[in-house]
């Protein structure tokens, strides 16, 4: 028949509707998110714990994701280069390397002097 045995015997929990307890939690999380949009899942969980609501981190994460809420913080922008930075040419681009020891290369980016102020 093409059915998995585990799919036949498993009883699903609910039909995608949220319980009244989850709806109350979502209202609390939404109100706190409007006050502190930089708070993530763990801080929201600890805030709920201080309010006397003991809830799992996974539930908080799922509810915030369901509401489309995400912590607002500066994301890493590693691939954006500074437009004023000089771009050095790659000198070996059109060079035919045909024998050993014809070209040597080194990287000194890690050799930065340490400047300390007293």
C-alpha cells in the first residue's frame, strides 16, 4: 500500500490550533516584545519565570517563531567591504607556474604589533 507502519499507529496531537494557555503566553510574549524587542528566547523565558510562569525554552521559541517575532540586534555584516578600502591586485593571476620554487607566497596578516597604553 506504500504506508509506513509508524504513520498508521501514531496519534497526532491536536490539529494545529493553539491552546488557551498558549494564547495567553503569546499575548504576554507579544506585550514584552513591544517593550524590549532586543530580548531573545532565553531572556523571555527568564522573564516569564520571574512572573511565575514556568515554561520550557522550546515552547517560547516555537511561539515566538509562530508569531513571527525575532530579537532585533545588529547582525554580523562580514561580507560588506568598506568602499574606501584599497583593493590590491592579484599579481599571480596570469602567471604560468611550471616549475618548483618559481613562486613563493606568505601571509603576514596575523603579525600585528600589540600597542598598549599605560
